[in-house]
C-alpha cells in the first residue's frame, strides 16, 4: 500500500503591476497543474495572492516557477498541516486582491513601508512616540491585539483604513507600525499611508500569523495578547493565554466566536458555553424563537432576512439587538 503524497501548504502575495491578468492566469495554470498544485489564487492588475498546497517532492520546482515570474517572492509555509485540503486548483482574475475601497491608479502601490520581523517590530515598539495601528476589523481586534495599538471600530478593511487615517491626522512625522492578520492588508495600506504623507511607515512582515511562528521559534515573549482571529473552523489561533474579550450576552470573560445558528441571521459574535446552551447557539431570543419554528416557516423568514440585510450583514455590529445583553441565569 502506498501512502498519499505528503503535501505542504504555503502562501504568498505581492502588489505588483500585472499587464494581462488573464494571460498570467493561463500560464500559471499550465505550469502548476502538472505539479499537482491545488488551492486558491487571485490575480489582478494590482498583483497576486495565493494560498496553495503542493506535493512535497514538487516544492522546489513550484517555488522556482513562482520566482521566475515574481523574482524574490517571499513564501510563507504553514507550520503544521491543518488538514484543510483544497479539492482543486482555482485561479481567478479579480478586480482587486483585497476589497480596500482605495482609488486605483492614484498612488504607487509598490512604494510600500519597511518590512519588520518580530524582533525589529519589538524594537520599534519600544521607541518613544511610536504609533501602533491595527488594520483589522473590530471583531478581529476584539479577541487579540498588540498592547497599546490603535484599534479600528469598523467592520471592514474598507472602512477601517479611512477611520485610522482620520485618527492619525497631524501625526505624519511619527513612526507608524502597521499590522494585520497575514500581512497583505499592510502591503496596500502602507503604500497608501506613505502617499498620504506619513514619513516613517513600517509593517509587520507576514502579519500576526508569522509573528506567532517567529516568537515561538525564538522563545521571545509575545507583545500580542490573546487570539489571532482567522476564518477557519477554529475562528482563531491562540497566541497567548490571555482572554481579553467578553461574551456578548452575559459579559463573562470569553473569546469564542460563533455564527448565530439561525442561518438567516448568521451573525458573528462571541458566546460563552453557558449562553450557547441558554440561547441554543443563537445570538438573540428573536433568532432562538425562529429556530424553534418548523423548518418551512424558518426558511421563509431566512429568505426575508437575507433580502433585507444583504450579504455582509452578519459582520455588522449595528445589528446587535437592543435586548442583546439580556441577563441569563448563570450556572
Ligand atoms: Zn455568556
Ligand atoms: Zn441571530
């Protein structure tokens, strides 16, 4: 019996001008398919963002091919195989790599900030007057962030960027440290910060994901507290044992994100295990009541809600119902 070939998971991205994304998509597919590459890759006029798995024996050939197209592309290898198997190779042409709402063509996206590793980031943190800026959304910051960081209130990156720029107005001469989950949001944002007159713009290279790997490898103390929110089944990777968030329903210390069990709502929120039982996995009594209805009735309400709320509604903090923190009996 032969074992299935071992695979490695890796990701890479870069903002770079791509003349013909459709042609690039074709040539990447032609080169990668024979190597057994699977995963998701987006190409746009503004760059490339890829997360793939590659059979171990083809790792070098794959990396060599990527670097023949994008010289010196940095790769990030996953520490352990999470078993998140990609079924096939998907390469798509997109308008943008990340929905950032920035005016295309108005500034040089390749004029990025200085990339810092964990050690250099710590040194910069200790310099007086340094401003640390989290470029993630409020629900990501809520469960974990760097000590002393400016944390956006916004629900999306598109809204977080103008929010932090507004708050930093007049501080263009200070040292700015940007960070995000995996580094890609900082790539674009750091160029935009520079365009907006910030003179000393720095970014955490590889984001919190790679920071966590570096500090654990080097045995360094973490300056990031709590969990790094990621969109997989775990909804977050613990960096330190600190639980800095609270259950949205009873305020006990908790940092477990869940989606409301009523699919028409699907709201992303923090719920402790007691409230999970008391609310049957729902975000509110309203959703709990709907969940207790017969399926046909529930599906009808679901369709109505989806029409009313739009695709991103479940991330919206403004949807927290008035009676949200309704007290429950603690056990
Ligand atoms: Zn609770
Ligand atoms: Zn709900």
